C-alpha cells in the first residue's frame, strides 16, 4: 500500500479500464483506484481515510449519468480530500458551468472527450507533480521516476538553495558567539585529527607575536584557549592596548581576507592554543565540509561586526566627550546670561507695571471722553476749540501745580469765578479773548462751554499717555527679547550704539538713582556677533552699576583708535565707584573669580565669558582702575 492514492470515477467500464491502463505507470508509487458510481466513490474515499492514505488526485467523468463536476466540487468540503488535485473529463455537456468552476479554482483541470493518446497520463503527471511539490517537497525526489523530473529537480535545487540562504541568515543567528565558535573549532579539529601536515593546531607561550602592525599577514588564527591582546601605535609611536580576544575569537581576519597589511599587533598574554591556517589549507578545509563555509562566514561576519561596533562605540564616546566639553563651555555662557536675566526680569517687570496701568486707565478715560464728545458736539459750536485742545494735549506737557495756581489766581481777579479760572488755565484757554469775554458777561454759560471742551483736552491727554507708555513698553520688551533669544552664531554688520542703548533700557530701573553720561563718536558699522556683544555690554554695565556709589555716574564712551597700524572701535564703560585693588586686576578675568560681597549675586564667570567673546572677535578687554575713584572697562574691536 502506497502513501498516496488516485481515484477514477466513471460508470463506463471500458473508459475506466482505459484510464487505469494509461495510469498504470504511476502504480509503483501511487495506488490507482476506480469507482463506477458516486456511492462507490464515497465508499472508496472512506476506506482510504481508514487506511491513513492521502488522496492526491481524483479523475471524474461528467455526462448525463454521472455528475462528475459536482462530485469534484464537493471534495472541497471534506478534510481528507480538500487538497486533492481534481481533473474533470467532460463529454461536452454543461461546458459553461465547467469552465466557470475551473476559473473559480474549484476544479484544477478539465479535459474534453474524445481524449488524445497519453493526454490523461501527461495531465495526471503534471497535477501529481504540483501536488507533491506543494504538500511533500521534502520527499518529492523519491517520486521523480514517475513524475515530471525536470520540475522536481529544479524545485529540489531551489528548495535547498532557499534553505541554505535562510539557514545562513536565520539558523546561526540563534547561536551565541561562543556556540558558533565551538562548532567551527570542532569541525576544524575533526579535519586535522588525522591529517595535520602543516601543524595547524599549535600551542604558544605568553608574549608570542602573531601579527605585527603594518606587516604582511598570510595566516588566520582561531583562538581555542588562552587570551590574545591587540595593540595599536598612537601618534607618538607608543603601543597602546585596544582590545583583548579570548577563546572563540579570530586574529588576523581582516588582513587575511583583504590582503592588506596587519592593522594591529597581536601578542599572546597567556599560554594560548590556536588553529593556524594559510590560504591553501583554508580552501581545503572549507571544501571538505559544506557546513563549514556558512559557519565560518557567519563567525567572520560577527568578528567584523564586533570590531565595527567597538569602533563606532569609541567614536560615539569621543563625540560625546567633545560635545560635553562644548556643552560645558556653552553652559557657562548661558548660565551667566540666564543668571543676569533673572536679575533683570524683576526690574523690567516692575517697570512694566506702571505704563500698563496707565494705559488701562487712559483707555477707560478715553472711552468716556469720546462718548462725551460725540454726545455734545452735535449741538454745540465747539469743534474748532475742541480740535485745538486735543492737538495741544497730544504734544504739550502739563503745567506744574505752582504754575497753574499762580495763573488761576490772576485770572480769577478778572472774571470773578475761581473754578472757571482754574479750568481755563489748565486747558490753556486763559488767553482766548472770545471765551474770556463770555466769562465776564455770563460766567455760568462760559463754565458749561469750558466743561464741554475739557473732554477734548482729556481725550488728547489720555491718547498721549497711552502712546508714551506703549512706546516705553515696546522699548523694554524689545531689549529684553533681544537679550534673551538664542545666540546667533553668524556675523553681521551692526551699529554698536544700538546694542548699548538696548542694554541701557534693560537697566533703566537700576539706573533711576544714578546719572548716565553718553559720549558717542561717529562709528562705522562693525562686523560682529550682536547677541554675543550684548552679553558683554550687559556684564560690564551690570558690574559698573554694582560698583556705583549713591547717586553715582555711569559714563559710556565710544571712539575710533589706531594700534599697530590697525583701526579699532573702542567702547569704554566707566563708573565712579570704589575701584579695583591692583593685586586683583590680573585675576578678574579668571573663571569663578568674583569680588562681590556675600549676599550679592555673582557666579564669577561673567568677565571670563566676556574676554572669550572678545577674543573670538579678534579683540580684547582692557581694565583701568583707581581705588576710591573709578573703574573703566574698554572693549577693543577691530574694523
């Protein structure tokens, strides 16, 4: 009994006998069974299942007495026949239904009677070949004598190649480095067990030289026990250990494969056993066992991969170290900058409160004034005076209280009305003859008119207040924003005075009790990093303010100077404070050095950072100081 069975269904004994004769070539590998009716066919299928055989193919005739098409289609519903190949032999009836069944994949092949000689055999051969390739590819070679040999051999070769490729990639990746190395070493020892003419299996004592950096290498060493160190020369020619290889590693792999000089020097550290191969012996070993080539290739790839990983890890470590140094430098700058910014924010926030509150009050009052103007201007002839008062309030500063009182007293003597006199003086109408005449004739009517005009004055005054305060806020925010934004590393042509003015706006709150003197010369635009320079101005001005006495003077001077035939822009920031003792002048630019007393904020990195920024611009900072007199910091920038 064969593993696979073929079933032929037809009620014509002659046809069945003809089919069996034509299919007898398959009898050595397949049981060829026949049925004369659908009932008998089902019985045979049950017997096949009971005998644990597999139905590989069913041939059924289709005509008026036997519905072979339906029988074949029904096989899909039974588990043990679902995968069987299905061939229908039709007499030409219901051809469209049969074609549809084939197109839908419910039938595998359809033949139409009368059949040509050997057509059924060829068709069965192709379908059985397809079945076995799909369901028993591992054993398909045993059926090649009766099936399509070319397809089977081609499929077998493809399957082996695919298995080799998949195994090359997937099978070995599940092994550890040591497991893979053990298999290679075991296979090598097995090869050299009875034939070791080249003494490939060797034992070396400690400090034995295997490869030398820069020299030719013709050998490959598999370390089977012991330890080998690799050394590399540095720029001064000093040998430095770079890695150690224990059992299972390869020495000389790169130079052996590429033919290039040895990249490093390899020396045994302990008594070490190795398998030493030259190229000719290596070729013989690899051809002796087909398993060795993929094993060795995977091991060599892992060896190269570990080497690449070490190289990448070392490079990443160096990059991290460099980035860490650069980051530390940048953090010093940012730390000083943000620390100073923290001091400045409180003052700027305090300065913003007053103009913001004034704007809010002015906006509310302006709304009321405009409502009053709109309400009364429709029936009072005051447009001319109102427009004049509004324009005047926009540009004229209010009078002091003493001036208003003096003028109001003089006018009261003329018109005999105190409130009216005060309003006229406040509005600047104390010299308007038409209104003065009305005031002398009818004071109450004049008071009503002036009260109406007062809305125009208040509207103009509030508009001016809003404008001034808004501009003040815009200046402070612009300066603070320019100071706090990230550093721009590119160089620009800038106006030095603009940066100084922006920095002074930031310190306006701290300079209220002091006097600022500015002595600006005509300067060309300077090519620099403006944000970096603003950090210099901030540090130098902040230090100067800290040193100022009560109601002191901050003096800022710019000029052009020539030194060693080269023109420089010089910016000097001078305070009239306590000065710096001579022994400390050489220390003030040192990192972490500060002279600020306990309780005052100082990191000791501001002037150090300023000097670095100056040097980046090919400039420098000079200090001139006299105890209890002054300190002057001068930045020299080349044009």
